[in-house]
């Protein structure tokens, strides 16, 4: 997830999208709710940078739901902030 964000920061958005998408796919099979939400939020951030706003919003909403289910206040706030922009 950090790699995806770093790639995006260096203008390699296509690679960043692939990297964060792979992270979401790998982690989705686990029961680690916070890690799944973190991966979704990273993917949403990268998608937003690529102007893919609909997919970014969908990923951020899923992250929000997972954070909320877990009671993760900081994560819920981060997802809310991304959804607000």
C-alpha cells in the first residue's frame, strides 16, 4: 500500500493503481478488517489521483464501512475526508 502511494507521488499512477489493486485483492481473502480497509483507502487515494472518481468513491465507501464496523475512529475520519473531496 505504501508502495502504491509512493508510485503515485512520483507520477507513476498506472503502476500505483495496479499495485494498490493487487493489495486489495490479496488482503480481501483475510479476516483482517483494518488491513482490508487500509488497502481500500490507499487504492481510493490512488484512483482519485488518476481522476477515476467513481471507483475512488466506491473504494473509500467500502473502507469507511469496514473502519466503522471495527470502530476505527481515525480510519473512519480518513475515509470521510477522502469522500468529502
